[in-house]
C-alpha cells in the first residue's frame, strides 16, 4: 500500500502495523486474548503471497509488490472502498498517475457516487486530513464526467465557494488547456499545494494565506484581491501574471518566484511583487524599481559616470541602453542635477560631471546595496507617465 510518504515497501514492523490498521475490525472480533496470534496469522499468510517480493536492505527484510500495477490498482481500490465504508479518519496517500487513471475508468455513476461520499465527509475535513488525496485521486475522473470545467464539480464536493483549506493537493490542473476560466472566493488557507496549475485563470478574492505553494504556475493569470499573507512560495511561476490588489505580507523569507525563467528569491521576490502593485513587507527601493524597464538606462549612466566622472552628455543620453529612450536618459540627468548628484562641468552643458554625493548614490546603486530616494522617485514618475 502506498502511504503519505510514497514508500513502496515495508519492513517487518511496518508490515505488522499495517495489518493492525487494515484488519483492525477482524482482529478485534477475535478478542484481546487472540490479538497477537491473529496478527501473526495474517502476517504469515500475506508474506507468502505470490504478489509480494522480499528483499534485504540494511540488514532487514523489505516486502514490496511484485508489479507496480498490482500495487497501484489495490491502493486505488482500497481508497475507493475506504471512502464508501464510512471509516474515519481518512489518511493521506501518495496518489500516482496510474491510480488516477484507474479511478477515471470507473463508470460515470460510480464516479458521481464517490463525489457524493466525499462531499458528505467534507464538513469534518479538520479530522480527515486525507481528503486532499481523494481530490487528487478523483481529479481525472471529474474531467471525464464534467469535461474541462473543474470549479463546478469541486464545489459540488466542497460547497460554494470552494473550500480546500488545510489540505494537501498535488498535480492538479485547473486550466486544463483553457486560456479563459475563473475562480472566485476559493479558500486554500494553510494548504500544501504542489505542481498545481492556475495559468490563464481569473482568480478573484481567493485566500492562500499561510499556504505552502511549491511548483505552482500562475502564468498569464489575472489575480484580483487575493491574499497570500504568511505564505511560502517555492518556484512559483508568475510570468506575465497580472496581480491587482493582492497581499503578500509576512511572506516566507526563503520564497522563490520565477518571472520569465528568471528566479527571484527573498527581497528580490518581494520587490517584484511590490512593483506589480501588491501589498508586501517593506523592502529597499532597489529591489522594487530595478524591475522597471527604465532601470537599465539609469544603471548604465551611473556606471559610466563612476568609471569616468566627466562624460559627454550626448554619449550618456544617446548610446548603449540610453539609445532605446534618449528622452528618458536626458530626463534622468536633469533629475540628478536637481538632486545635486551631477552638474555641467565648468558651465558647459555638453559635459556632465559626477559630484561626491553622486559617487556615493551611484556606487550604492550599481553594487545593488540600496537605491537613493531621488532615483526611486524618478523611476516612479517615469512609470506613472508611461503606464
């Protein structure tokens, strides 16, 4: 049997505990005085089964199923039977693709019955942490019965709006090949989400606070009013995502996001989220505004003046990164003149001279240490004018 760790074999102690768990009712019927002998009898019968293989590992015997297909079929069947039996609590199981395929091969009426049974358990999900693995198990079956629409069948199970709080969910594709779909007011608080695809979704007022999001995709998604406070993001893809009025306060400090194949972690991730207009903890302006399309112009001018403190104005505003937008480059130099960081050399407007305050400000910028307020305000103004 697969368990929540995904282990595919058991040692003798684990084998006996598994017998006690799975045959508890049968063993108790024999009475406490025969408990040990009944466990031993089951153990003797099962370890001689032709469907099991035994091998030695680190000085102990390990039993595994002889074929993966047998193991996965029996594991899926056991989960289906467990749900129908009304036994509680339901445990977390490591659900494989083969198990999902098996369940999706069931008749539509049987799949609907499983959904009904799962919905009956849902109010007691706090005492049934394994409900998440049943959602994973039924995921492909839901597509068979209801097509690519997935929010509606899930709401049949969880109620509306969708509540998946405190569960483990993995390898779930909400997009299912669609470029338009929506989710409203869903609740994933304190859940563990792994390899879940939210791409291209319109996701509104959905709660992800205190959740662990690992390998999640929000590519091309539009998120509005979603709450990620105190969440941990691991390899979460936000490429081309539009995030409006979302909150990421108290984000785990080791969080990592992916933006167009670039990994951003810690302060860089928080800065990117703030740049998109999200609420976050405070972070230095350099982590926010280096995401601006105008930042390469600012950085190039700063680095050139640090290399040589007197430069031709035309070279600073017309060459390199500045060539893409000479107007912004000229605007930046004038802004730095007003801030007292540079000045025309000897009254010549064609030569720009770096001043001592500018050397400090530009040095901090190019080393990634900090961004002076004068530069942050300039980039903010540019963004406001050109968005």
